[in-house]
């Protein structure tokens, strides 16, 4: 009886594995929570995108839909809600991936509260299992795959961005309250120095191997953009990365509409993507060559 159950289980797993292998590229957005979405993205980068991504975007939920209106087979958006560029860099080091261009959102480089992602990637045996048996990854959990199939079947929009077309006063007030801890108790300079020293040490390793590193700041509500944390972060980026090979894209002068004070409305994300592309085109000739090869 036990042998029969094991045999049935084996063939079911084999069939599911073959199904995943066949339709792997068509299975998208299977995560059911934000935490799971980040884990899916991390695994997808480690086991798939790190082999082909020449441009990598690192940041938080603010950057999750950045440049999404211009899909590229050589660009991967590793921005993750609730996290920052630091976690993305840890994943890149784990994958031993050196891209041509690295886009880094500065808004969340210094955070009061830190969430953990890398604990999920600390077991070599588990990583090996996920590498060779894709159906064991979070992305291909049966419940999530079924959800994705039903979503595509009924024609639900495929973008994970918030379906908000205009600013909402209640959301704005909620966003300002959530940002309350960032407005008054500014971390001491020692926290900034430690954060940026470690970041510079990490990025220097990529820079020495030919990666072009570009810092950008996602637009927010003017109140959020002017808080001391944002101002000091810009100052430290200027101080620590004022060297050849490091580039900075300044905030646009125009005001961008947000849904909650922090996240851009979808049309505004498109508008900022156009602005960012224009700014990238103004960077040194070497970077333009790298971009042309990727696009």
C-alpha cells in the first residue's frame, strides 16, 4: 500500500514537473501575498534572470513598475515591496551575477525598519533542490499556478501595480501616517556612514568588473521629498559616490501625482520612466553603448 502511494506520488510530481517545464515562461504572477511575491522574484532572479539580465533595477515597491511599459529581454526589475536595493544586491552576490548596468533607487537606502528576505536563501541544499526541480519553487506552488491560470482565463489585468487612476485623500493621509517615523527621528550620521560605507564596498566590487552604476530617486509627494531623511540620503549619495563610473539622476522639477504620497499613479510611473530613459541617454558614451547592446 505504501509502495503504491509512493509510486503514484512520484508520477504525479513527474507529471507536474513536466507541465511546469513546458509552460514555465507563460506562468506569471502566482504569488498570493507581498512576502511570497518577493520570494518568487528572488528565486526567479537566482535561477532564471541572472543568466541573461544585463540591466538590473534594484529598489522598493516604488520602483516595481519602473520601465515596465518598455519590456526588454535583457532587463530585470528586482525591486521588491517592503525591501530595498540592499536585499537585491545580496541576491546578486549570491547569484555571482555581474550586469552591465545597475539602476539603484535611493529612496529606501536608509531604513528605520528592516525586513528579512535572505533567511530564505541561506540553505544550500534547498537552493540546489529549487535549482534542479523548478516545481519546488514558490512561483510554481499549485495554488498560485491555479490562481494565475484562472486570472488569465478570465482576462484579469496582468500588471501587479495598484489599480488607482487618481489621488485619494484617505490614501494620502494613510501614507503620511506610515511615513511619520521617517519625518522626525532622523537616524544619526553614524547610521548613514555605516550604511553607505557598506554599500560602497559592495558596489565597488561590481564597478571593478565593469558594471555601470546609476542612482535614481523615485518622485514622491513634495512633503515626502523634502523630509530630512530624503535630504540627507541625497547628500550621502553625493559624498560617497562622487567618482567615475557612478552616475546620479536628479529628481525631475515637475510634480508627480501619487496614490498615497509615496507610490506614483500608474500613468505617472510611465511618465517618470520616459524621463529616466531620457536622462540615461545623456550619460557618458560608454553607457550608451552598453544600453544599445541590451536593447
